[in-house]
């Protein structure tokens, strides 16, 4: 796969020479899976263009999993903090009422799915299924080789701001 500097990438997109843009999980983790940051929402600029925004189902699943994990952790930290308030202030605290008041009624997995779907609705990625595209044997071969996507990355990554 060719490597582009920022100028070549912008030129290739502008001239319709790049047919697709994809992100891996680390790119989304860089923003702590905050799918509302302008850099990620900027992927909507490719709607109706010759360049398509593409995600693998693995990346989509990992992002949802990371969002759910972090939401569950934050909820647990809130509950711990409320226990501490109850203990230190000697005040009754209604955890359920507080969670309802700040909108935490959903299970973390349901929240993650809904949150990702809002992002997907705005950016319209083509989510590509791995099923039927690569064999289990090929995945294992690449894993132990190591070859992409399992090879440790070296070198500089191209990053750029979206319009």
C-alpha cells in the first residue's frame, strides 16, 4: 500500500484518485471514541464524492466495545463516588434517581450501539463484513508471520485535518 504525505493525500482525494478512506481502532481511540469531535464528523465530507468512508466490521465492533467499556467504567466510578458521599456526608443518596436525572438508564452496550449509530448516520461509512473475504487459515498465517494488520507498525503515520 502506498504511503502519502499530507499534500499528496489531499491532492489524491481532490482529484478522485483515492477511492476510499478507512480508519483503524487506534485512530478512533486517539479521540477516546468521542465520535462527536470535528475530525471524525469531518468524514461526512466524503458523502456524495468519489472517495468513500469505509470501516471494517471489526473496527466498528471494537469501537462500540470500547465505548461500552468506558461507559460502564464511568458508571461504576459514579456509583463508588456516591457511596463515598453517602459514607462521608452521612446523607442518603438515591443512586437510581441520580442515574435517571443524568440520563444513564441504558445499558452501556445499548448506549454504545446508539451512539455509534448516530455517528454512522452522519458519516455513512460502508461497514464491510469480514465474512467470506478471508479464511481463518489466512488470518492465522498473517498473525504468525507477522503481516498486516498484525505487524507492528513502524514509521510515521499520515495525519491530516478534515475540512
